[in-house]
C-alpha cells in the first residue's frame, strides 16, 4: 500500500494499525509507521504528539505485567522503549514544532509534565537543572501562552530552587524580551486566524493565512535577528502546509522560493540559519502536489545543483511521469517537468567534464522526451492537441544539435518541420526565433581568409549576406494566417536594410507593400463576416422592434405609460463618445461606416477566455491583456470543478479584440488558455419582478444552460432602472434563453429576454417628452390643488396635477401640471411672471431628466424602478403618476424619527423593492427611501417598536455576497459617500490624495494611466498643465469649514445643508431669513426623512 499523504490521513492510518497491535512486532511496526509519518509531515504537531504519547505508553506498559505483555516481550520492550529513548523522542518532537507559536504549548506542556513527574519522585540536582534549562529555553521562544509558561516557571523555582528564584527570574525576563516583542507583532494575525477558525469559515482562514505568510516572509528584510525570524516563518509554513494548505501547490511554491532566497542570503552573510534539507522538502512538496509541474522542475534543478548522479535525477523524472496527477491541469505541468528534464540533459552533454557517452545519452533522452510529450498530449486531447505553442523542448533539442553535435542541417530540419505545423507556423514569435537562430549561425560562420585575395571577375567583390535568414522572413510573410504580420514585415525591412543588397531590399519593399494590402483586405473580410454573423443573430430582434411589441412588454398590472430613454451609465461614459446607431443588416451600408459602428458594440468587442487559473484576479488578467487593447469591462467566474476560471472581457474596439485573439492557446501562468470571440453571449433582460436578485435570474434561466454572469446597472444616477445583462457560456445557451422572451412570470410580468443591442431605441414618450407638462414654481404656501386647477384650466384641459408637499401635506412651492395637448401647455406659459395670491408665478415647460439619485417606495404603490420599454437595452420608464405628496395623516417629526432607521453598505445595484423585501419581514413598512448616493436606504416602519427588532436582525445581514448591512440612524447614513469602483490597474497615488488621507479625509484619488495603444509603448504619467491659462488646482480641506470675520473676532457660521439650499431655490429672492426660515425648517425635517423630492 502507498503511504498516506497529509496529516489527517496519516493519523487515521496509524490509528487503525495501532488498534490491531496486540504483540511486540505489531507495536514496533506502528513505531515505524510513526517515523514515516513525521518524515512526511515533520511540522505536524498532531502527529508528533500522537507519536510521543504512543512511545511513552509502550515504555510504561513494559515496566510491569499490568498491561498483559508476556514476560519475554516485557524484557525486549524495556530495551527498545527505554526511558532515555522516550525523553529523547519528546525532545526531538519539541524541536520540530516549537516555532508553531499558536499551539506548540500543547506539546510542551505535556512533555514538561512528564519531566516534572519524574523529578517529583527523584528530586535530583541534575533533574532540577535540566528542567530549569527547559523553561529558560521555552521562554525565549515566542508562543501564545508565554504568561502561563512564566507562571509555571515561577512555581517550579519556588518549589525546587527558591534560593535562586530572584536571580533566575531576572535573567529569564531580560532574555525573553525579544520573544515577547516577536509574538506581539504577530498577535493581530493570530487573533484573526483564531476568529476565522471558530466561525468555521475556511475561505476566511485561507485568506488570512496568505496575508500572514506574505507579511512573515517580508520580515527577513527588516529584522536584526535573522535566525529567529526565519525560524518563525518556517514554523508558520509548517502550520499552513500541514493544515489548510496541505494540497495547495502555490503555498508549497512560496515556501521553496522563500527558503531558496534565505539560503542564498545565508551564503553571502555570516549568519548560520537552520534550514531544512531542500531536496527532502521538494520530495514532500511533490508528494503533496504531484500535479505541479513547477515543483517537479525545481526539484530536478535543485538535484542537479546538489550534484546528484544522472540516475538519481532520472528517478525524479520517472516519479513525475508515474504519478497519475501530472496532467491534472492539462499539459502545462507535463511540459514544465519535461522542460526541466531536457534542460538537465542538455547541460550534462555540454559539461566539459561529462563522460564520453553523455552526448549520446542526451540525444536519445531529448528525442524520447519529444515523443513522450506528443503521445501524452494526444492521449489527453486526442486530435485537438497541437503541441507546445512555446516549443520549449524543440528549442532545447535545436540548441543541443547546434552547440554540442554541430549538426546545423539537422537542427534546421527541426525548424522546418515545426514551420509546417499550424500552431507554430501561424505564430510570429516562432518565425522571429527561427530568424534569430539563422542569424546566430550566420554570425558564427567564419569569414574566408586569403593572404593574397584574388581579384574577382568583373573587378568587384561579392558581398556576404545572410540569405537563409532572409528566406525565413520571406516564408513568414507569405503565410496568410500568421497572427501578427505587421511585426514580421517590420523585422524583414529592417533586416534587408542592414544586411541585404539593394535589389533584395527593393524586392522587400514591394513585397511588404503588397502584403499590407492583402492584410488590410483580409481584415476587412473578417470584420464583414463578423458583422454578417451578428446581423443574422439580430435579424429576429429587428423584426420584433415595433411599438406594438414594446407595448406587449409592459406589465399586465399598472405599467407606467411614460417611457424615457436611458442615459448613458457611468461605465458607458468612459467610452468618451456616444454609442452610435448600428444597422445590423450588412447590405446597403458601406464597410467603413459599418466598422465604425462595430467599435461601439460590446457584442463584437468582447472575448471569452477559458482555462485561466482558478484563483486568478482581475488585476492579473488586466496586466496580461493590457498591451493588446483597452479593457472596458471584465467579468471573472470560477468553474464548477474549482480547477480553473473563465473571463468575459470587453475591449474598446474590434482591433483590440483581433490583437487579444493572438493569445489563444498561449500560456497564462501554467495554464494554456483559450481565447474566442464573445459575440452572441449577452442578453438584455427586463420586466422581471422588481425584487429579483442574481439568484432569481440564474434560477430563471437554469433550464437553458449555464449562466456565466449577471450584471445589474448602477442606480447611483438613476434609481428608476430595472434591467440586467445576463452572459452565457456559449451561443447555443444564449439562444435557448431568448426563447423565454415573452414568458409570463408570476401571472403579471411578461419577461423580455433579447440579445443585447444598443441600436433599438424607442422614441421618448410621456407628458414631458411630448411637451405637455408645465412646471409652476413659487406657488403660494396656502394654495391647494383645486386652486391651481382653477387657474390653469383656463388654458386647456388639465389631465393631472402633482403638488410637491412634505409629510405633513404642506405645499413646498412647486407643482407639475399635465395638459391634454402640447399647444395647451405652451399657452399656459403666459402665466409666467404673473401674481397669484401673494407670490409671483414662475412657469416653464417640464424638462426631461434621467438623474434620479434616490427612489421612494411607499406601501401603497409598486417599486420606483419600473421595467424599461422597447426591445433594446437603452430605455427606461418613469411613472408620471407617481405621487409626490406625503400621506393622509400628519405625524410629528419626533414620531417619524422614532420609527425610522437607516441601513448602510447597500450596493448601488440593489433597488428599493429588494430593500423592502428584506426589511418587511420584521414589520409593516410605511416608506422606503433608496439612497445609492450614500450606499444605503431609509426605512420608515409603521410602528416604532419594530425599529429595534429590525435593526438587530439586519445588522450583519448579507444582502449580496460579500456585502453585510450595517444599521444606524439617518444622520449616520448621510455621512456615507457613494460607492466607488476601482477595477483598473492603479500605478500610484497623487501627493494630494495621500495628504488628504492622512488628514482623515476620504481615500485619495488614484492616478489612472492613459490607455495604451496596441503593441506600442505606454505614455508616461499625466502631469499637471502649466503656463498661460492654466491654474494649479487647490487641495480640498476635508475638515470642518469655519468662517470668521476678517478681524478674526467674528463668530462661527454654520455651513448650509442640502435642505437650506433647496429652500433658497424654491423661495428665490427671500434670502435666508424672515419668511423663509419656517419653510427651511420644514424642508430640513422633510429632507431627513427622504421625502419632498420630485
């Protein structure tokens, strides 16, 4: 049976064997198993403690016949399991785990209790000195129970060496200061790990442990005691690698890289550092993570450095190929291991001290490795396997043939064979490597010498040129499927300029000119094919893009009639230009215009990347693709098997997509990724229930196939939005999802699920868009709706009137009147600047605005986020009949305050309906005011007693994964700032931002580099403009603003609130005093509760 792997597996295996150990031979076998276990897991406290306890039990059992051992076995047992051997084993175990600062006390306390039991029986001076030494050594090691150990030492001295108590303790305290300081520096991490362990959150434990390890590894650069720092770091790695990171190849790699760096540092310094044997460590690492190609390759390299024989290094290679897990993540691990093995063969053959047959052995080994890898790939991927895109093994073989064997023609044959394969033949990188090799051969060829050179025929000398290298570049340019022809043409022209004759250069210029034209035509054809494919997908959508269809998409229950076009989202604003209307039908549109339209379409500017590392981050992906184009949006999703991740990346233009497609079948870390176009994967979905969240949407489409991601729009600038973008894994799944278009949900919502298409925009409708709404400001506070209707009805038929009032029903000075026709509304403008009661009317036409920074959801009406109208993904609707008044009753401000609470840390993609659904479980709700501009919402309950119960229940509630709610008062909410997403690569911070942060302000603004041009050097950092017409911006003061008189004796002026400015706006000309004071007070009370906004 193969040995177990991992702490828990070893313990289970040994425990099972010990249960059946009924004679001396079986007991000795268990001891041997424990030896194997501690060799495999030398940092495992559990295994060492079990081992020592087992050995101690054998020692005690063989001392008498009470355990039932035969007399003969007792005699043998006393020799095998002696007292000295037992104490020596305890000491050995302690040395192995003493730097586990969180739990090493469990082992030490048990060991020292055995020692003190023996001392209590003997009371010998030697025993006292021995235990005193154990305590002094222990107290100089950082550990979590240092105070308890110190108390134990104090009790020991009081009992056995009271005369030396003061001296011993004083010396111990002085020598232990460094240990105490070391633990205090690490205590915050230990506390966080302990809390995560108690909560049972393994993912949190892993995240904290990674952060802890990263911090611990950095301490080697700062410490004055490298020996202690390295020991503590190795102790932490022992905990991680025998615990939550037992089978984490990244953690094992971190450990070996850290030890390698420390080992290198130790060679160049005078410090003696206790490091484990690197080869033994690599053996354990590859046993725990046999799929890790980088660990196997480092193992082979380290064995080579250590001077292992050929057969020993070969045994590592055989161990790697015999494991069944090397291809767990595809061919990446296999290629990494074989690359290290072939590198070893090549270097062995090139060693001047190598045996005579080394070159022959290397040649056989290299050819066998190439064959093995090819067979392995075909067995794994069948006919889909095309080889290593980096042709690492082939390059090693070519170098061997060139430099060791001198067989240039044979090496060139290998280049030619690779050129005939599409994977390499279509790669500009391959051809440039081939060209550089030919240039190296050209440079290495000696020039012909003659002491008396003959005069050539014709009187001129023949110029020596690298003709074969020129031919290589010509062959590359001639391939119509090469991935980056422009780069090859650039090298070709430069080469001919530097080395070739004029006629060859002339031919090169002609050839490059013609090839550029061919490439341009090819790109045009590809873009036309992409447009035609997209047009075919969108044909059905265009056929349904009619007003009748748009009306059918409205909800069956009270759907708002006013429809308005959606403004650009913050994400769309980064494009710098508005999206242009696109005609999907290719016929009748010239290709240049069509190309310009495609640049603004996410359907044709997206790619799907699969087989990324499971733990890949957005930053890593952005860095990987940043030289290929500007990334607009990025969504990453881990696969269900947990072995890899996929990403849907949206670029700025189709040219960026073409460049990014060059990375298809290339390597991201150790993963060979697939990069495909992402057209036809995204659906624009709307008219679902207002309270639907991501889980609801995924469940809605689960019968169609796997949903890749669900993206809700930000409500920061418009809370009246209810739609989302749903991305699918493939086009077939997305097509199946479109078949749900028109499905009736919950008996009243007719689902709209169509391909995302910004071209289909419905014309604006409703009173404002049609010019039928009139806004009247400066209305007399005593005027009511009937008074306004009486005055305005003289100009036409009034369809509706909306008065802006506070919760008490008081008129706030603004009214919105809707007429039957546009002409009637324009006629009503004659009332502008006329007197009504004691005020002067200010009358103008209603203006469209999609800026709705918050939404009010009362118990007597539906969510403020209605579904968009139309077939496209750019329209939203606004309810023109939405009441702007408070309610029938007139509660006091104190009563409103008592029954109102605020919730914070609400994402700006969560609407008011979802907030209500979460909160109404705890009592009847009067009103919900969504405030995405403050990352929260204000909830007014019908009963004040409900507030406390809801606050306790909602505190820490996870409204979306990773976002836990906080509860508080309204004034706490209004202190919060809007959500800021930073998903770009941040390269630095401005000084002003840093200063602001230090002053207690908000986080400093981060510097964003300008987008890079494809395959061109990035521009430098943006610098402030100087010179005529430019003024240096002033730093903002985030502290309290206090205004004083010029002489410094004036009183402090309170800054105006939003309510103050609003009152000034609604009551122009009245300033801040007198008659406006009462109105401002009411407005302020009203603002605090989220009402009074139109």
